C-alpha cells in the first residue's frame, strides 16, 4: 500500500503543469519577424538596446528613429520604457507579451506605425 501511495505521489509531481524550468529567458537578441531589420537586445533585468539599422537623411547616413538604449520595467502584460536619448525622463508603458521564444510589443520606436503590435522571435 505504501508503494502505491509513493508511486501516486511521483506521478502527480511528474505531471505538474509547472514548466518554468523550460521558460526561455528574456535576456538575449530578438529579431522582428516581418522585416528582420529591427533587433531588441535585452542585456539584463532593466537595460535593453534597439538596433534598427541606418537610413540616409539630409545626405547623411544616420541610425533610424528610436535606435539606442532603453531602461525597461516589466509589469503585467505591459513594459515601461525610458529612452536614454530622450529629454523626457519618464517611463512610458506599452503592451507587452512573451510566450516562449515570441515577444509581441506595442510599437514604441517607429513614428509611422503608432499603436501597431510588433512581433519578435528570439535568435540568441
């Protein structure tokens, strides 16, 4: 009888829905899936880089709008961001969701795509 109870406990523990050990960490590189040109790099729990490539403006090759470093804070289904190159030191919240190796985030960097949702996939 003791063996049956022990086996039952082992089966219940083994079938747990908690798969947090398999969760993909946020740190690393994430690429935007439709254009493959925008990259988020989460360096730690509060610092992120956005690389958008370069474009020619007024005859000069310059980084695209929004490129640079950000402080971030994660909240329930939101991410609060503060761009280091902005004169505004306040955090602004955007929709955010992470499922396995996919991030969906409300556009915070492209002035032509306000309120759209961008999808990123983890590459490293």
